[in-house]
C-alpha cells in the first residue's frame, strides 16, 4: 500500500511567518508551500496554515526544513506555529477524512 493510501501515522499543520515586509511574505511562504507539495505527501493548503501527513520522522524533518527555506529566501528570521497529531499504533485521520465533505 502506498504512503498516499494508508492511514497516516502523523500529521502536521504549519504556519510560517517569515520576517519580511509586505507582499514579500507571499513569495517566501509560496516557496515553503512548493517545497511541501514537492515532497509528494498528502497536503492541504489553507489560508493560514498548510497541513501534510505521513511518517512522523519524515514530516518533522520537512517542518524543520520549512524554517531553513524562509532564511534561504531572504528572511532574516522566521517564526512558526506548528500543530502535530501522532498515533503510531492506529494512525490519525487523514486530511481527506477531515475536510473532503466541506469541499464538494
């Protein structure tokens, strides 16, 4: 069973707040979102945060890289709000299970 179809072990919702001015925030945040989407993990982009799911260690490494991307993109500093759900025994509800009915 592929990582996209099995019940995920964990999920993370992350909001990065790069310390840049004006619409430069959008450019830096877009670079972070592109990176997350490029991982191939199930991802949901919302207006305040991006959620992705999969193996706990992998998603935590991705969340850490998001901070580094902001710095590489020119932000002198970054703050993030991160929410984590972990259930290694039986998994967590998928993004689709949580929100699909609201996007039909």
